[in-house]
């Protein structure tokens, strides 16, 4: 029978476990913390009117302990800011504690430590155990398994380019004028076409688009545009033939260039240009448009001198494709003469090999020869990160940040290192500057997991496949999705199988518990000891097959 203090006693009497309720029990990690709520009751006649009692949650594990926030209570005759407890009625109270998790806490016990003062005399009770053990499944989240962000190359196999020139015409005429044919832009155009045609890595074709301005009748404009196209095409064919250029010429004409008219008016500083644009919107018919615009006589006069002459033209466009090196050519150049390669080709070359050492050599070459390109530093940092050399990774990412502090990939990778150091606020700030980085969803997912925001983590991971993604689904108790995700992991490790064993335990599938634990132990023998102490499997501790599997592997 438990005895309680009375108002005339100067000593506290022990309370029992029945006076306390711990939630959750067993305790469970949330992110990297072990949060717990303790609801307690002081029975009637227990709390001395002149007493002060401080209760401190204490988590004990091995020969260590961590203390939580102390809560202080006072009797009715005591003044102060503590919670007052009635002697006659007693009282209920709640305490919250959170302990930074370490692996040793899996085998732990939660105690309450009492420190009382009654009439200036110290009264200390023995620590009272109120809960056993910690389920630490969320602690299986591992930032080291998050894919760092590789900065992309800008290599394009085919680069498209357009060289353009124009031939202008006099109003209501289609004849080519020598002054137009001798213009610099047309001569530059011919040179560029010849250069593209003679280069085996370039392809070229030619477009001709001839126009008439939208003033004048449609019949007249149709004839003018057609003749301008014919004359321009004929001239170009002669010029191409003279240079032995055999390429396709595609020609067309537009009788009334209302779209060109709209663009020029929009870009102009004409008075009442908005009025003209409204006319174009209101009247789709060409004749009506022309009539309404001419009715605005003071505007039309300005149009006739500034806008309409620019529409009496032939546009000639050379469509050029520059064909880059093939994958084989790039890798041959890398091995024999890397100086032939641009930085884009070098970074692209890193994607053409699965040899991690070769990738690292390429990135080292980029950092040595293109020191002002952050991508080389960033990408070699990702290699160090994946190798587990986080000190070298940090040096590389810091150098990349010196070159380009706003690079999203660099900020994301620095965020991963901040998460590793438990600097969550810094990580959040860095991830806020990482929009567009590859693997950003993974980084946001691991941040959510480690902060205990499991639904946020699930949203970040989406349908991606990894141990961390599977864990996120497990922690929101979507066991089907968690299992589906983990079974799709391309290179499953011990943690993959261990998580599948936890899912099997939670869904009461003993056969899969055994098969997945056997697979996990086969990849890492230390898993046997972990599983024996893991409360996820507590219900199987008396099962002979379960104990036999784990004991024979220890």
C-alpha cells in the first residue's frame, strides 16, 4: 500500500506509477528527439500547504542519464509563480519533456525525480520509474543516403541558330534595288550561309518570307507580296549557285502583314497607339481595319512614314544546326587530348561513365582548368560526399560558393552538411535558396523526417524510391506504400530489409519479419543485436524461431 504525506508531516511520502500516465508508452523518437508527455495526479491530502515540490523527468540509459525540464509546484501557503496544489483536493498536472536521441536510448527507462522542501526542510524521494524503452524507427532516417545535387552541364548535341537579313521595297513595287543588295547585313548573311554549308558539322536551309504592308487593296497586296517573294527567291538561288551552295530554299508570302503591323505599333511611341491596337482587336476584317485606321487621319499620316515602310520587305532566314561531338568523340578526346573539349563537353563526359574514379578525374580537370566555373567544385564535392569524406566535401562546396554563392546546387549541398551537424535552421535557410537544384525533393524530405514533420516528408518525396522515402511512408502508417517503395529500391541494403521487417511486424506478418531480418543480417551482422533490443519486435521475444535467428547471428 502506498502512503502519502499529510499536512502535519514534514516529509514527503512516495507516489506510485498509478499516479502517472506517460504518452506515448513506450516512448518514440520524433525526428532526432524523444518527446514525452507525463500526466500526473497529486492525491488529496498529499501536498503540504507549506511545501514546494520540483519534479524532473530523467531518461536513464546504461550508465548515463539526461534530464528534462523541471516543473515546480507549491502549497497553498506559499507565494510564488509555481503551480499551486490544494491540500484538500489534490490536483492534476501535465509535464512535457524532450530528450535528444542517441542509439543507446533504445534500452532506457524514464524516471521522475522529486525534490521537496517543507518548512525549509529538504525532503527527497527516490526516483520513480514511469516508462520503459524507446521505439527509434524514425532515427533510421539518414541524411548521408540523400543524393547530393550535381550541377548540370550545358552540352547540346545540336545547337540551333538563325541568321537573318531583310530586303526592303518601295511602296507598291517589287523590284530589287542595288542599294538593298549591297547592305552589310545581307553580305554577312551570305558569308554565314557559306560557312555553315562548308562545315561538315553544320546543316543549313533557307527561308524566304515576303510581305506587303496592309494599306492598299487586298488584290494589289497579294500581287506585290507574291512578286517580292519570287524576285527574292530568284536572287538567292543565283547567289547560292554562284557559291556552290546546294541547300533547300523554302519560300512563302503574306499579302497583308497585320501581325507585323501590330508588333511594330506595340513597340512604338506613337500617339494614340492604344487606339490603333483596339481597332485591330475589334475588327478582324482587313478592309474594315484599314478603313477605320485611315479615318484617324492624324495617326495614319504618322503610320505611313514610320510603320508601314518597315512592312514592305522580304525576310531571309538561314536556319543553321551546329552538330556537336558524338559521345564516342567526347570520350576519345577526354582520354587523348582533353584540351579539345569545352567545359560543357567535359561536364557532359562525366555523365558518360559509370566509373566513379573516372568521374572524379574529370571534375578535378575542370576545377584545375576552369577555376571560375562553380560546377567543377560542386560536382567533385558530391563525389567526396558519396564517399563519406565530408570534410573534403565541405571544402569543395565552400569553394563553389565563393565562385557562385547563389548556385542552387551548392546551397542544397551545404544544407545537407548543415543537417548532418544538426543545424536545422541553417539548413532551412539554405534550402530556401536551392530552387531548381536536382535532388531538392530528397533534401526537403530528409529535413522533414529529422524535424518530425512526416507528412511534409511524404509530400516532398512523392513517388521517389529510397530508404528514407519508404521510412516516411512507414511513419505516417501507410504501410502498403512504404513496402512498395522499399521493394523498388535498386540497391537494397541492410536498412532496406530492416524497414521491411518493421512493416511486417506492424502488419502481423511473422514470416516476412523473419525473411526480411534474415536478409538484413546477411548484409550487416550487427542488425541481429539491434533487432533483439528493438521494441518494434518486442512481441516476438518469446518466439523460438525469432530468438534462434537473432542469437545464432550475434
